[in-house]
């Protein structure tokens, strides 16, 4: 006969098995209910609280996950695993200081936790504390020379700090261990481009394209480096594959780049309209996670967001500022509009277009007479040739001012202003662009 303690343990095991089975089968509400019952059975069991937190984290319920991890830690304050998972959650929630505290405690409790040291270095790098991040990653590589992720992250530290010559050997050493590592291949392409090693960059993407011809990102970058069959616009697959994977972290990543495009567009809208009225139909073309929405909402009776990335749209929906969100290609959306807009804005989206005629034509179609168009593009300012636009090695397009102005004028826009601005900073280098205000004639 089982003792009461054994009976309780048996029932707890069944509850946990039930919860895990429900998660695997996609029955989320049943899984959470099973975890609630498990917690009721064992309110002092740190493992139950920890596992509950892990499930909530996997469901992207990060605030709730942090609460359960914190409860688990109260019951088991010396658990390196719980400290680490709580640190990851705080990192995801952009609570940098709390994340750092728990990563450091993880390493104190278990110096063999390479993941904690690695993640601490990433956190420090994002705060531009490159010195300590570099030291931690170098120590990891000495202790575990085949730890490719540490080499990749060290290369990223060097790229962020503008030290491309130091990043190069980390990329090549990592690829010698793991020749098909996607992250290291991408970094190596960036480093070659920044160092002006065009031939080597082209060879990298040529070989990669031969290996994986259906990969939209590789195909796009191969075109950028080879100069062959350069597309007039980035493919929809390329855009989705670029933005879907990091939609949740998108805004945090942009904050690291001193990203200014939404603020610039918002300020331009105030300049163009002079007063907020909350009476306008406004389209946010390429809305992403909705960074422009707080600037647009005061003007909008009806605010519509359009984007190719469903996962970005899911993040935009969380802001509850849009009246409509549409998944689709922005030019196609504008071309098929059955009602007109008073304002169309597009912040840092047309850098994935080379030819702008289609956008200008259909933006004019979608605007009422006198409607306002505001957008940014990256600036092409060198005198190497007279090309109106160029696909750069990083995969984005840049445009000459004269081309932007001529294109808009040919599609019946009056160009009110084109101002050179800094859109963001990459590898400590300002990315310049054109901030454009035009009125539909």
C-alpha cells in the first residue's frame, strides 16, 4: 500500500505528465489548468514552479514566466538553472540590470554554465560594454575552443564596435569548425563588405547560393555581391525570412542602433499638417511592429497598418493602436484600395525597393488630392557612377536624391521637402537617408 506521501508524489507526477502532454498537443488552456493543479498539490516544490515558468516562457507569456521563476527561486535560491532561466526572461523583457544580476549569480553557482557566460556577454555587448563582453567570450573560447556560438558572438561584438579586422578571424575559425553555420556566414559577408573585400564576399555568396539555391536571403545577397540579375525590389520571401525570426526582439535590436526613422516620420507629419485633428485616414505602409503608430494615432480617425511579416503584425497588434492590420505587399495593397487615404507614411521600408515607380504610382492612386506622403529611403550620395539606386552589400537599397524627386514628380506629386537625415547607427557608422514629404496633385 502506498503511503500518503507516495500517493501525493504519484498524483503530482500524473498532473505534470498531463500538463506536458497537453502542451505537446497544443491544448494550452488545459495544460495551464493542469499546472495550476500541480502547484496546488505541491506549493513548496521549486521544480513545479520552474517547469510552469518554462511553459509560460515558451508561450511568450514572459511576465507570467518571470513571476513563476521568481517563486521557484524563493524555494530554491541556490539553483543555477532557475537563476539562468529567470535571467533569460528578464533579458527578453529588456530588464537589463535584473538579467545581468541573475546571469552573474548563475556563473557563481555553476562556473561550467557556458550558456550563462555567453548570454551575459551578449547582454553587455548590447549595452555597448564591449570590453567585458570581449573578455568573457575570449575566456569561453580558451576553455572550449570548439564552442562556435562564443566565436560568433565575439565576432558580433567586434562588428558592433567597428573592429572588422578582429571579427574576421573569429568568423573563419568558427566556420572551420562548423562550415554551414548560417550566423557565421552572414557575419562573414558583413565583414567582407565592410572591409571592401568584394571578391571574397562574392565568392562566399556564390558558393552558398550553389548549395542552397532556394534560400531567398542567400539569393538576394548573392545578387547584391555579384551584380548579376539585381532585383528591382527585394522578394516577399526575403523580407519575411529576414523579419519573421526576430519580430519579438525587433524593437530591442533597433534600440541598440539608435533607430530614429519613426520619430523622424512623426516629426515630419507634425510639420506637414501643423495640427493634430484625429480626423484623417492614415496608412502605415510597412508598419512592422508598429513603431510609427504612437506618432500617427493623434492624427488618425482610422489607422491602417500593412506589412509582409505576420509575426511583425502580431507585435503591432499588441499596441492596440491600429484599426486595421493587413498582411501583404504594400504596393499591391495601395493599388487595390477602394477608399482613399489622407496620409500615407513609410518609415525605413522602401530600403527594400530599388525602383520606386510602382510605389509612387499606387501611393498617388491611394491618396486623395492634396493627401500627404511621407517616407524615408537610404541615401546614395557617392559619385562613383550615375546609377539612380543601388543594392548594397548589406542587402538594402539606397537612392539618389534626384531619382526620388524625379520619380515622385513624374507620378503627379509635389515634392515639399527632401532632407538628409541619420536613420540609425550600424557598427558605429551613421546610416544616412532622405526624409521625404510630398503632396498628391
